[in-house]
């Protein structure tokens, strides 16, 4: 694909509503494909608002999805197919787009980055970011791999995101807990078993065009730690020493070169170990956890809009931070929410940009086991990382939730 596509007709699969709006603002005519089982009707209506047409299909039926892409491309003379949503349906979309000759990336490059096992193999092949690991197919094989590697190790399904199915295995009890959890949740293999990387963790957002990769920003990550590693907060830009910052940027650029990525965003997670930075995983999409909003809050740079401006031919100019931005997630005790206080007080704080608390009295709060089961978030600005942490702590102290033990319906076993 040449930089700056001449055909401004764009088919997007699983586009979030703001993607369609920003693509239209960049001069594209947009056709959109969504799975109606994944979003409520009101959200799909918001996607359709800026699209020429919204088409619906079951993403789990790969043959039907590919057929719909092909027929839409031919019927409307589409110039580019993009998938910037969840990587679970990205593979068949990129493969079909490549077969039609209108994919901005080779399907192999997307697979090498999105699949955790393929990523480890790629890194090993190029001698980048050495990490001891084994790729196995079953939970029984995980147990055998755990016995061969020095403990502790991290185990995770290769095709999931959002901390689902991940665990730190320190002993037999941890392995038993993980096996029961992934079996109950239906998290099928393959599984990656790899050495536990110790050190601070960072998310690296990049935007590529013509095979050249630009680091847009590095975000520091805080998690619950073992065993689930659920993210609790992020700070952008990350407070990194210059040498460490340069090493992280170089590592991620080498990875994207090795994968053969040509265009678009990538989100790469890196741990800064005592032996240097090591890649945890990567995906050919924007980072979650409000990272695009953090970038915009700290720098004024709208990375979502820049994807489409870049596709239209604009040059990529990475931003400079004006101040600090941080997101803090709420991890409340599980149970029935009886009352919540402090929401208005939080919204009134001058440094609060967004407060998201999607629960009301009577709702049952789930235990936090992954990113999807956290209980909301707040985005703040600050002049330093320390001030950002203080402001997140202030918000958490103002948000007072009265959570009671959930009462099971009559006749339900407990």
C-alpha cells in the first residue's frame, strides 16, 4: 500500500463509534461491519450515524464474515479494509483483505504480533528480548512445562487479552487454582508458559506508515501483582530515565520491523528487567485502559484521529507532553451495592477529566479477576507522577461504596 491511499472508501470491521466519526472527518466514506451480539442496539446506531452503511454478521462464523467483506468490497469499490478492534476476529479479516489486495498489512505480520506464541517464536528467531518459554496445547501440558522451567513462571492463553487466564505459578497450589479457573471459564489453549519477568511494566503506543514505526508515547503501568496482574492505574508519559526510554523505544521498533508491520497502531507491553527491557506481548491495535485518552490529555495528540489522517497521507509527528495524565481503576469488594456516595464531589474536582462508574444501588459487583471486572475509572491531569498518584488516591477516598454480601435467590445453592 502506498502512503496516502487514493481511494477514500474504507471498510472497517468492529469499528468503535469514534473511529467511524474520525475516519469520516479525515475524508473517508466508511462502511462498517459489526457483530450485533457484542454491542447493544444504541451503540450500533451510534456507529451507523457516520457510516455509509452498517452491516451485521456473526464474527464467530469466519466464512460468513469473509464472504461479507468480499461482497461489500466488490459492491462499493472499497479501497482499504481495516480492523482496529479486538484481535479475536482480526485474523480472518486481515486474511480476506490481503486476498482482495487491499490490506494495509500482511496477514502474517498481524498474526506474529497478536498471537502470544507466534510472538515469542518471532523474538527468538531474531534474537530479540530473550525469554525462556514453552508453547503447549493443553492444561496437562502446562503442568509438564511448569515442571521443566525454574519457578516462578507465568502462564497465559495465547489468544486472549485483558489479563484473562493469566497467572503466576509459584507452586502446585497456584497451578491447581489456575487450571480450575481457565477450565471453568472455557479459556482454551494454546497456552504460553514463560519465565517470570520482574521489574516495572510499560505500554508503548506506536503508529506506523510505510513500514516506519513512530513511538507516540510510553505509559507506566501498575497492577495488582500476582497472581492475576490486573491493571490498577496508568501514568502517561512514563517517568523513565533517558537511557531506559531509548532502550524501550529501540526494542519495540526492532520487534515491529521483525514482524513486518507496515501500517497502523500497535500496543506493546514491556517489562524493564535488570537485564534490560523485555517484550511481554503486542497487538496491532490501540491500547485499552483509556491510554489514547491519557495521550490526548497529556499532549493534545489524538492518536485515534491520526490513524486516519496518516492513511489519508499526513506525516506522523509524535507529540511532546505538556503535563501528566493518569487513569485509576476502582476495585471494590464484590457483593450487592447498597449505596454509593461522592460521585458529585469527584466530578467537581478541577483536575478530573472523566469519571466512569457504571453501577447503581442494587447492582451486584463481581470480584475483580481481569480488566473487564473492574468497577469503573477516573482520568486526571497533574504536573508530576507523584501529584497524579495523590489525585487518584483523593478520588478513591471520596468514592464511598457500601457493598453488602450478595443474597442468592431462594433455592439457589451457595
